[in-house]
C-alpha cells in the first residue's frame, strides 16, 4: 500500500542545519575544555555523542561525505575514550580542525553539492593515524566552561541540560509578527480609549477597554520572554577564539565566565557577537603580556580574561576584563598628536585619552599583523554597539589591566522612551539618555542655526533646537523646553516645543531612504496612528558637540531653574 505523504524537505534541511550548528558548538566547547582537563571523560563523551548524532542524521539524508568524515572522527574519539591514545594538545588541535571541517562541508552538503573526498583527504588521514606528528605551540587554557546545567549541555538522554523543558525552535520571523500584533493591539486600545471618551462611557465599555489593555500588556510581556535567551552559550563560543588567538600571539590565557544565566533578546545577541570578538582579540594581542614578561613583573604567566554579564534595570551589561598591562596613555597621546587630534599643551582627562582608541584608523601597534595594527577593531566595536542603542566605555590601570563595559538594551523590539513634540511632529528619546528637563528662555538670542550655549548650574551646556536639526517649518510656541541628554559622559541640550513624558514604545522598521540620516534610530506608531521618529542620541550629541566650539561659553544663556 502506497502512502501519499508530502515531505517538506526544505524544512527538514533547515532543522538539520540548526541541529548541526548546536552540536558542533557543543563539541567545540568540550574540545577546548578537554585540553585543560584531559582526565574528564564526560567531555569526550559529549564530543562523541555530537559526532554520532551528526553522522546518523547526515546518513539518513544521503550526505555520504559528512557521514564518512564523522565516522572516521568517531574512530579517533573511541580510541581516546579507551585510553589507547593520550589526550594531548596535538590531539585536541586535530579535533578542533575536524570541527572546522564539519562546519565547512555542511553548507555544501545541505545544498546538495557535496565536496569531493579529496578536499578532506589529508585531514581524514590524520584522523585515521591518530594525529601523530602534529606539532603546535603552547595553547590557551580555558576555565569555567565545563559546568553542566548552566551551559545547556546535552544530558545522556540527549535533552538540553540547561534549557527549559519542552522547548522548541521557533522561527524568529514568527516572533516578530507576534510582537507586531501586540503593537497593533496597543494601538487599537489607544484608539478605543479615545473613542469611548475614558470613564464617561458606559461601565461595560470601560471594563472592556481595561481588559483589552491588560491582555495587550500580558501578550507583549510573554512574547518578550520567548525572545529572551541566556548569554552563557554565546560567551562559551569565545573559548575557541581565546585559544586560537592566544596561540597566534604566543600568549597563555585562561577564560573565566560570570553571569551566564543573564538573559538578553535574540536580536541583541546577534549584534553582540562581532564587538565581543574584536574586544577579545584586542585584549589578548594588546593587553595581556607575554608569559616571560608577566613572570618578570611578578604575575602569573597565564593571563586571565573574564567575560561578565549582569542585568542593570532595563539594560544588560557585558564586561570584558583582562589582567594585562593596561592602556599606555603616553603612547595613545603620541599617536593622536601624529594624526593632528591633539595639540601641544592640550590638557586631556584620562577618559578623553581613552576615547581615541575608538576613532577610525587609530592603532598603537608598531606593525600590522594578522591580529591587529590596521586600526579598525575598536571603531567597529563602537559603531556596532551604538547601532543598537548601546554604549561602550572603558577603565584601565597601568600594570593591572583594562575593563571594557558594554551596555545594551534588553530588547531591540521595545524602547522605554520619552516623548517630545515639535510643531505637529512627535519624537522619542531613549529614556535612559534623558537626564532632566527645564523651561528654555532667551529664544531670540539663539543663533540662526538653532545652536547655542546655556548655563546649567554654572556649567556651559551646548544645545540645538530640534526644529532646526530636522528643518521643521512650524511656528515657534511661546514657551519651549530643553531636554538634557547624555551618553558616554557627554551632555547636551535639545530644545523642543512640548514634553509628552515617558512611554513604552514598540519599534517599527524604517524605509531604506531614512538610513541616510544618522540621527534616526527607528520609528514608532502612536496611539493616534501617527508615526514618531526615535532619535539616535549618540549621533545627535556628536553633531552638537562638533558645532559647539563655534559658540563662546561666556555668552551662554541663563537657564531658569524652577520647579519641574
């Protein structure tokens, strides 16, 4: 009897690809940990289970090259588990090369374009010969990555040890649609409120509105919970990065992880990976000294690199801490002078000096190497972090090390904002950037470009009128307000017509034509159906500060301090 069954092969292959990605990451994590803990048999078991699962699934889908490769890898792992081959540094290096080869061959296999066996013949031979004869320099040591439950490792029954029970993979686009629906419900709720006229409507209608409001908030909260994932799996991927970069740089480094249980939105995770990679490479190549140098300074020859995460209000804070040499202020100033950024006699604070390392093309490396020297790493870090409404700062102490601190919103889908109005338009500032609001006086004395300086409790504060910033042609009201915003220790005032106050806002994507404006971070739909633009505060601040040098602090307008 024939069965008429429709098989969605594309969906099966997508699931296979996701499963392989998880398994290889899990195997790679165990491989790096095995180098520091060769006596830990469970790590070998984890690698073996991953290879066996990939082999079985690949064979069932007709991917012969992948199946044969993982079968050979299994043979080597079996000999390692039996003690026939010692767990050595060269054996671990061979295992890591095998993980790289699997990653390389899977896309082609999934696309139906399996590679020739000759492409991996040399590695297959080395796997079959037990990895004899491979020589490598000392490697990095990794700690705190072999913890079972917190890392989400697979148990013997194959289930996720650290994951929530009964979880399934969910298409991120489906989650986005759910979130969009929640935003539409919120909009409908606002319109209903206006139509009913608040409490003047009938009791039943008023109660219905209250119920709709509760449901929309509950739905929004549940969707956000679904989108949240622990940062632990992301952090543990850097065990391999630390190992490889330490090898290339001739350093000895151990990695420590803290706060792996902290949760962050899926979309934020993707924007965190590249900046962290640049920072890890930078910390090892520039921060942590060579073993002999550390020994001469009375330090442990093996450097310590810590990645730490914790929640702070509506933000997630990620810190990268090294115990290396710290930043050399004199070298930074010298390089800044070469570029004409600093003049002789300029007095700069330590934080102002540190900010130079985030400038395009800045590097203190004497030569360009595979790891550094081109001056693009830290510029990329700041650009990528600010692109998702985050900030990056640093502290450093000579001889003791450096701490980079990244602050990111928990989610990119919802923003805690502060609404303001200019003419008929509404704008939203990220609430975390708003420091205070004051009535604004001295309007007529302001410059023609809408910029100037005000006196805030004895300190000069540059400002810009939002109407001039965006070319809004609307009559000026009799009373204006200035919103004091800050980012990375820099403050400025933004003059607006109306203050609407705090509001939680669902972010909507913008059309590509708006990407040319560096001052716009996104958009939102208000209760009345109108569109509000969300401002990119760091970009606005840079624009205000660059133009403030043309305004004399001596001519700063007074700011009336009265009860807000």
